[in-house]
C-alpha cells in the first residue's frame, strides 16, 4: 500500500459514546487514519456536530441509540453495515459513572451501572460480531476495543457498582479474546485513569459538594492519584486505540492496557 494512503483506508469503524470526550477523540483519530465511521450515542445533536467536523476527512454515518436498548443496538448495527459496509473495528466507549457509598447504592443505581457499562458493551459486541466475523473470514482483520477503566483492574471506594461493571468488561475482554483468536479478530480493553471528561467534571462537582473543597482543590486531588500529577487526556486514549487498530498490533490480544500516568504501577 502506498505511503500516501492512510492505514485504515476503507475500514469501517463503529464508535459508541461518540458525541463527546473520549469517544469524540477516538472518532477523530480514526477518521484522520482513513476509516469510515459509524458514530453511536444518545444525543443526535452531539453526533451531528462531530459528524460535521469529521466529514471532510471521512464518510460518517450516525445512529442516535441508547446502548442499553438491545433491540435498537442491533438495528443500528444493521443500518451501519448497510450504510458503510462490513464492520471491521468496534470501539465500545459508551459508559457512565455514579458515585455513592455501597450502603446508599440501591438496586436502581446498581442496575443502571451494569446496564450501561457492561450489558451495553455486550449488546454492541453481540450485534456487530456477525459482520466482523464475515469480514475477517474474507481477509480483513477485526479489532474490538473496550474502553474500561482502572476501576476494572482495582477497587475504588464509593463507586462499587461502576467498579463491578468495569471488572466485568475486562473479564469479557479476556473471554472473547480466547473465543475469537482463530477468527482473525483481536479483543482488548483500554483502562484509563482519571481523564479530562464530563465524568471527571461530575466527580469534581461531587467532591466540592460533599467536602467543601474548591473545584481547583478537587481537581488536584483527582490528578494527584497518579505519579504524573495530571489528568489523562482523551487524545492519549485515542492514540492507543489507533495503535491497536494498526497493522503491527495483531499479536496484542486479551490485554487490559492501563493509561493512568503510573497510578497502578506501585
């Protein structure tokens, strides 16, 4: 392939939670690498904004879908395939965090965290997989990437439901990697630490409300959890996704890759 042709040229990538934050950064990186994009999220306005920004670089299809709606997810994946062809890359980024002590974590909070973070990942993967398996059998390697969290690799207080769900995502990653290894599809998880996103802004607001700290102090407390003393940037996660989609990453399979400034190193 000519060096002038982007390495993801003509490959179809589906990104969930794509209207902002990490998902938008991932979509931008994939678009600039030549991929066609299906962007999935709950906010049509947000998706249309990202699509308009990326359309000069890529063909973009959008589906306004809640990943907790299994039937809608399956319909969206079928529409994506009809619009842009077989699916080669799936990035399960949609997620949400809710903070409460375990005693105050009622069944509604618990089920919401499981539905969004774990069952949503299952539904999107289950819906996209037939297309990916067929494409891989025809010689186009598949890449499934789950955006989990460092909460999928260790415990965090006051987010027990979120932590349990993200541990489930890491377990699902490892199981699928074994199942799909002979089908030309790799499955990996990315586990960001505290990242410059709306979820962190909500965490900062929660800390301010409960402790009386200033927003700057709350932000510093979160950033201080890693040795670099700074929040992870969405673009850093996007670059890792790009690497996992690249031609030299075929042997990376079943891994949970922490992007956390060294938080889990100690």
